[in-house]
């Protein structure tokens, strides 16, 4: 078997909805296998392993990270638990693919990216949108000047979260709130196209537990370039995106972060608009392109993917950090890895 065909063993940390989506899509991926799963509750790990055909089930993430059959650790825990799990996996020499948001703070994100670079271990935030073939094509259209110079980006995303205030989305100890869970998608979309903004303003609402339930961000760049982003856990916002340029625009209908269609509208000065529609039929739940790219990067010994480099993760974390501070959100320190068995 050649290096490009080497089977990659995946270890999944946690057994919730995201972990289940990832496990399902991993079964569609060529030359990959589910080598291990961990949960602090052994029965959950065993049930997950049985359902998805995972080789081994653990009740300790340390055992999973030290399993020689595991090449890549997928971190699917709540946000506040990402940092200690990522740190342990990197120190164990394992490649890491961590659910967004990478951590709950810029400081933690910067520290872990430096650790990954120091140890020369693959590490990436699981921003699956970046690997969506339509979004890849959108970036190329913009780079090729299909809509001229980008002047503005708008993006929104939201849903009505469960009313149960013990749910992870509302729990500050678990890194709850709209910006880390939902807001990261519009923020990452704007950053992908425009880089780090020069200024940021934010308005929003905090609930009685001190986490953000809705937010609007206005980002600006030199020469008047701007992005307007709206996110909510209390309103069913459609989830559309629009990239506006000097000679056209690109429209991504809901939901843009899992795009299956987009429209290019070219409008030369005083000319007739010309439109072109692009479509993509998802593979599984839509994670397959990202998982495939990560597996190939690990096979080739690369430490990052160009679609989602660590530098972008740091810039996104900086934007989120500023927005959270502007709203007055403060998260407790991350739990030590020993408590995440």
C-alpha cells in the first residue's frame, strides 16, 4: 500500500450529536477506520462503538490518545473542554481535528497553535464549510475577480435553542452562547474573504446566566470594506450569505455554512446582469470533504491544511474574543484533562 492509500485510524472524543455525524461520515471515507471512541460514561462509549463499528471504547481520553491505532483525534466535546483534550492529544503526538470553536478564548487558541507548531503535529479547527466544494469555488471566483473588488459581506445564522437552561448552549461552564456555537460561521466566512478586520463593533443580549443569546457584529477594513453579521439562539434566522463586489455579487442561500447551491451574478457597468447557478449534492452529512482532506494531509506528513490554516483559527478567535468582551461574556477556566474521563 502506498502512502497515499494508507488507512488512517480515527479516535472520536465524546458521543454526542456532532460525534455521531462525524462517525457516520467517516464510514463513507475511503482508507479510514474508526479505531476508538471515548466517553466519561463507559456505557455510552460501548453503545457508540457497537453502533458505528468502532474498534475500541474507552472511558478515558488519555487511553484513546495513547492508542497506537489512533492517527487522528477528533475532539467533539463541548467548547470549554476542547483546550485540555487538544493539549493532551498534541503532547501524545496525535494529529488533532477539533470542533469549532477551537477554544473559548484567544489566549488558549494561540497557546495551542504554538504547541502544535512546536511539536510539528497536524492540528486544525473543524471548519467544514471551508472544504465545501461550493465555498472552495466561491473563494476561487473571488480570487479570479469574477465580482471585481469585494466591498461588503453579509451573513446570518440562527435557530431557537432549547428552553432548558441546563442545555450546553446556555451553560457558561461548557462555553455556551451564540457566538462560539453559531457566530463562528459568519465570522469565519468574513475572515476567509477579507482577513482580520481593523475595527469591530458588537451589540447583543445576554441571558440570566451571562451567556450571549443573540448578537450583531459590524466589522470594518480599510477603505470602507465591511461585514455585517447577525446570529441568534432565540430567532430562526435563515442562514444566508452575500458577497458584494464592484462588478457583481455571489449569493449563498440558506444555509450557507452547509451550502448546496450558490448564484454568481455579474453586472458590468450599465450592462445586463448575467447569472450562473452552482449546486453540490452533499456526501453524507457534509463533513466528508473535510475529513478526506485531513486524512490526506496526515498521510503526507503535513501539519496544516491550506483551506483552514492555524493562522485563520487565531484570527477568528481574536474576532470572537473581542465580540464576547464587548458583550461582557466571561467564561470559567477550562477543566483539567483528569476531570474529562
